[in-house]
């Protein structure tokens, strides 16, 4: 049978911004308890005391804070690279598309720093490429179903100096949550063992750059 404590943890864990606010002590626990009370009573199937919700929230916020103290501090070093004039195509996955993708690298010149990222999903494929290749890519994808196309994007990447990024929990979450707090939309995330790249709108590029610089600067 669920308890107030279990339900409180469930509700908070499903709302990352609320969890972040509790951890940083910037949310009124009393106000949050009052807001959550109807949802808690609905799941419990009976009335609950607001004081019990307050107590559960206070204990959980202390638990979150303690967990963060024990978490490994970020001490990752890296170089930040910004590439502008990127476009992002989303194409419906098909047998013919998979055949075409075998030669897609011929569209660009990696030796002069061209960008080409291909993300394979269950039903769709995302292709990120320099905007100067839009016409070339459009012809390359002739006969395929383009679901969406975004332009005026940037690729903002951290090139880490070692493999620690790959084995350090929370690096991507840390970057994504900071960007979300600053109302920055992320179109795509591309990662390898030592690289983490975010595809963003050009208008958000400098704000996002400052966020990542703060992370690696520490």
C-alpha cells in the first residue's frame, strides 16, 4: 500500500525542475505540499494531512542534498567548439534510405572541417549537416519522406581531454538541466567517448556556450 512518503518521492522525481529546486532550497516546501496534496490524496484514496506531506518533502529534500554531496564533483577539462550554419533533417526510416546512407559521407569534406552526424532511431533518421549542402542533401534524399527540417542551427561541442566523461555519471544531465533552466531548446544530442555535442538554435548559442564554459572551467 502506498504511503505519503512514497507518493511524494514519485511525484517529485517525475518533475526534474521541482527536484532541482528542492535540492537548491529555492522552493517553499509548505506551498509545494499544499499544491501536491490533492494528487497525493487521489493516489492514496483517502485524506492526508498537509503536515505529513511537508515532513515527507523536507526529508526527501535532505536526501537529495546529501546524495549530491556524495556525488563525484565535476573536474572535467575540455575544449569547446562552436560550428554555425548547421541544418537538421529528420527522415522517415526506409529500406531505400538505409542503402543511401552507406554513401552519405561523400556529400561532405571532413578534411576541411565539414559537419555530418547521422542519428538512427527506430522509425526515423536525423541528419545534421552544413547548410551549404542543403540542396545536395535534398537531391540525395529524393524519394524519401522528410518529416522535419530545421535551419539556422549551431553545433556546440565539448571535446574532453580524457575518457572521464564517458565514465562520469550526470555530465549530460548537468548540461541539459542548466540549459533547460535558461530556456534553451536542444534539437539533438550527439556523443562519443570523449565528445559531447548539442545541436541548438543560433539565437541560443552564446548563452549555451557560457553554460558549458562554466562546466569545463571548474
